[in-house]
C-alpha cells in the first residue's frame, strides 16, 4: 500500500489515507514495462516518418524555413526516443504553452515523493500514467518549438486511415440512424429502450479502435457493427446500462413538470469510427428527447495517437458531407448544423495533463464546476478509466465509487474496452474465473464495461 500524497491530493488525503500503488513500468516483463519498451518507441518512429513524408509540403508552404523546422522537429523527436530508450530523467518543458507550468510543478512534486530506493523520475521508474502522458506532451513540445510547422498533427494520417478503412461500418451506422429517426416518434417505451441499448453497445465496441495500443495496425470495423452485438454480449463484464436508461427516461417523463433540461456530457476518446459512434449516440439522444443538451469534451493537442481533437471532428464532418451515399452526407450536414447551433464542443487543458481525475476539483476547478452541471457524464475509453481510478492496482471487487476517490461531479458512466490491467467493481470471483479461461482478458480490448456511479 502506498501513502496518499497530500501535496497532490490535498484534502482528499483526509478522505482516504491509504491507496493501492500505481501501475509502473519498473518491473521487467510487466505490461507497463513492455508497452513502454516496445510500443512507445514505435509511436515516436511513426511520428518521425510522418514528418519526413510531409517534407515537400512544408517546403511549398514555408520555403527553407519550413524545411529547417521539419529537421528541428525530427531531431527533437529522435532525442526524445533516445531519452526514453536509455531511461533518462524527465526534463522540464521549455515551451510557453499555458500548461507548461503545471507540468513542471507536477515533475517537482514527483521529485518530492522520492525516497532512497526510488532515485529518479524517468521513463521506467515513474508511474506509467505519468510516463505515457509525458511522452505525448513532449511530442507536442517538439512541434511547438518547430515554428512554423507547430500546427502539424503527427497522428493525423493514421486517424484518417482508420476512418477510410471503416467506411462500410460507418455507412451501415449512418443508414441505421437515419431510418431510426424517421420512426422514432412511433416507438413505444420498450422499443425505444431496445434502440438505446443497441446503440450504446455500438459505442462500447467502437472503443476497440484505438491506435495507441497497436501502433502498427489500424483496427477498422469491417463487419456490420449491428449484426455482431448479440455475440459480443457475454464479453460485457459490468453492464449498468439499465441505470443510464432509468436516469434518462425518468427525467424525460418528469421534464414537463420538473426538469427543463437533461444534459449529457461525452468525455470523448478516439477519432475515426469511434467518433462516428459517439455522434450517432448524441444524435439519437436528442431525437428521442432522452437528452436536451449535449456537450463534447475533446483534446486540445494530439494525444495517445488516435484521440479526437477539434480538427478531427470537422475533418470527419467534411468527409461525410462529401460522401456519395445519401445517409452519410445527411449525417454530415446534420452534425455540422448541430455543432453550430446545439452541440457544444469544449477542450479543456486538464484532459491532456497527467493528473488522475480525483484531483480535478483542485487542479481544474472551472472544469469540475462545469461537469457538476451535467446530468450524466460518459467517460469513453481505457485511458479515461485509468484516470478515473488513478491507474492503481485495485482489487477487482473494490466498489467503483470507492476507487473514484472523491471524484463525483455528477452521475457518470465509464464505457470502455479493457486494454490495461486495471479493473474494479467486479463480482467476487469474476476476475479470477475469466483469468482461468482467458489470461489476457484485461489487455486485448475483447472485454468491455458500462460502469455507472451516482445516485439515480
Ligand atoms: O483509446 P483508449 O481506449 O483510451 O486506449 C488507449 C490505451 O492505449 C495505451 O496507450 C496502450 O498502452 C494505454 O495506455 C491506453 O490506456
Ligand atoms: Mn484513445
């Protein structure tokens, strides 16, 4: 067990004095160790390749200065890869971005936690969550320091490839949504609930599509995403969708008398196919009047290879509008309109800090206050789950509410396929039973959860 760090958690330390240790790549052969050793250098190499491939574009746009900037970004990224592979100490950030100070204070704070046996803050010695986040922030720094090509998103092409490779599945989804919206007014409550459950499962399995887990291969959705839902049901380990339904349907019924709005927030994850599933869900929630207000929270910098930022959304919408299939172009036109008039997109810097979410109320008071206005917050994906539960070695049966460690801005639900060895809220024996039949169950994205916390 690890002492809670008062400086980071502040008053939370009073709430809970001991927490399980954080995941770390220290131990050779462990999952964090292997991911940092094998996967992250590949991600950096691919980022360098992307810059190489755009060499002539930089020259055409900016002349010699563009070529020099490309060289500089490549040399900074190569240096970063070397620091990682030789387990060098973390360096403070040197760009002037608004969050640089917070990152540097976080580094100082980790220094204060060091003891005799734990000598440096470095790639293989520090908490895994911190190490991974730090790498993506350093990639961003390399670009920021390489003006005038600072705008360049080294992961853009792989995100776009995922979209193109998932065309068939996207077409099926768009067509399903358009048809559903035509008949939605005539559905009875049971039929509406069936559609709600179906679309949420599509949203869940869409999270298999991240690119950070397998940087060498994109995982497109080729088969029909609707046809496979029944077969995938046994792989949902925690299914609290009924709570979500009860919460939204009761608010809808009482809205006339009591509630004026029902606000749903999406803490988004990956672009490409997963993003389409989020937009389909948001469209459905409004069309069915289960929600009246949608907020999307994206990333403000390129993050964990496939995470969604503002450009990714607008790029996707342009692609859909230009598609020669009517259902896709209709979705593109509608979503563009909603984003101008009713859907709200926000990208707070907190989402790209290394902090676990139990510190949000202190580190990003404004964001916490914003989330408190929500009626339901959907946290998409594996990384969000890790941040929700602090990326700690919890026992499988610890209640989700407890692992959130004081983070309760509003009712929330994690929608995540399992890619790392962190899981709470299972029934006694459930985790051990799956380990017997499928030892890799926590890391392949084959299993998923809808895990809810909040009062109904
Ligand atoms: O896109 P997701 O579902 O958050 O998954 C990203 C996952 O990829 C990894 O970077 C792979 O190690 C995990 O750290 C992270 O949890
Ligand atoms: Mn992601």
